[in-house]
């Protein structure tokens, strides 16, 4: 993570905490309990490093408790629109959809 020293700074940690206080719904999978914040427009692609409007909740290393994805790893440095979510279960269809 060369050149990303700001991720350890107090200002960034406060900004990340504020984003997660606002919402814990993951920007990628849509499930709650996101535990970190990710840059919407990746810094590697010109996104603002320290702009709170460029941060959104996402599941990190611990993964999503609902679908098990590590959303931040799946997104990587790609723009959000370029990420395709593949799943065998429609999590939004409700519990009746899971029954055989």
C-alpha cells in the first residue's frame, strides 16, 4: 500500500467512522454491517483521497455476515460500475424464495 499513508492518519479514521455512523449498508452487496469505508472512485483512477463524499461503507476483511463476500477485495481498484456481482441466491426476494 505504498503512497497510502493517509489511511492511518487520525483525520482519515474519523472520516471513515463518520461514514459508518451514517450508514452501515455495503455499497457493493447491499447488506448491512459493513465494517470499513472504500473510495467510490478509486484513488488509483483519480478519486479524491481525503474527500468524505468519495467514501462509502463496504465489507472488508471480515466479510459480509449475510452473503460471506469480501466486497472490498472483489471491488479492488475498479470503478463501482465495472464490478459484477454473481450469486446463486436472490437475497432480496425474501425467505420464501429460498424454499425448494
